[in-house]
C-alpha cells in the first residue's frame, strides 16, 4: 500500500486519480444519505481541500469548480443506473478539472470544454426539473453569464470587452431558448441535453468567429450536428 501511495505521489496522473476517487467517494455517500449534515460537511471539506491545493489557477477556474461542486448537492436523485452514470461523469469532470487547473493534462482545451458542458447539463437538469426557486430565468441568466464569461476568457482571451458582451448576449438568448424548451413534451434530461447541444453549437460558432476562423464548412458541420442530435433527442422516451 505504501509503495502504491509513493507511486501516486511521483506520478501526477495517478495522484489525480487517487484524489478524484476520494472526493467521488464523498459525493457517493452524500447522494446515498440524502444530503445529511455530516456527509455534506465531509464532501465540502474533501472537495475544496483537493481543489485548492496546490494554490495554482484557483480563481481562473473558480466558476466551473463551484458549478461542479454544487451538482451532487442540488441535482435531484435519479434511478440507480442513471445515478451511477452521473456519478462517474461527475468524477471524470472533477479529474479533468484538477488536470486542467494544475496543468497536468496535455489536451486541456477539450478537457475544459467537457467540464463546462457537463456543468451546463447539470444546470439544465435543475432548471427543467423545476428545482431552481423564485425567479428561475434570472438565476439561470446569472449563472450562464458567469460560466460563459469564464469559458470565453479561457479559450479566447483576446478582447475582454467583446468577450463580456458575447457572454451577456449568449446568456440572454439561451435563457429564452430554455424557457421555450420548457413547453415541449420532453423529460428534464432530454431538455437539459438539448440545451447543452445548443450551447455547444453557440460556443463553437462564437469561438471560430472571435478567432477569425469561421467558415461555411464549420457552419454546415454544426447545422448537421444539430439536426441529427435533435432527431435523436426527440425520439427519446418522454
């Protein structure tokens, strides 16, 4: 056992896997016990101790870290199979977040995009399941704005004022789209998946526009992706 721990300490990826496993175990017990005070405190302690150490790039990815932290606490319980799937995806997201933040992973852009979209999906689940209280559109707009602003500042940090404006406009449009989707006869998972798909396409087009690489081929690719995945989501069980 000591040899394995020593190997994990000398191998950054193995170290990330070990840390992720410990925090995911805390998330598992949190979901299993129904967010009791003891398991909630344990999960919060493990999550933030692991995320904040080392103190490197903590603020840069703080919005994503907060979003990922909140999902096991607020997402409503699901069936056993779906619960395990979401937990595995959450653990993967946390592993990637640590790898991106600490500059351990090589393909950091794709890893960060997965984290971002997974948090967006979780937010969509909260919205379409009616879990966001009071004025859900305003809360959704504020969270979208913070997430989108972080996304653009990380992946296209060229014109700060334009990026903030892009985050505001896109957040407003996506809140309106989410509101319209809430009237469709689809379940909350399909609604969240459909919203995530739209956000993925918005982001891809906007990133190519900001970097000056937007082309007809990219627009056609995103249009085809939208049509194919929309048909798949539309035929899922209601």
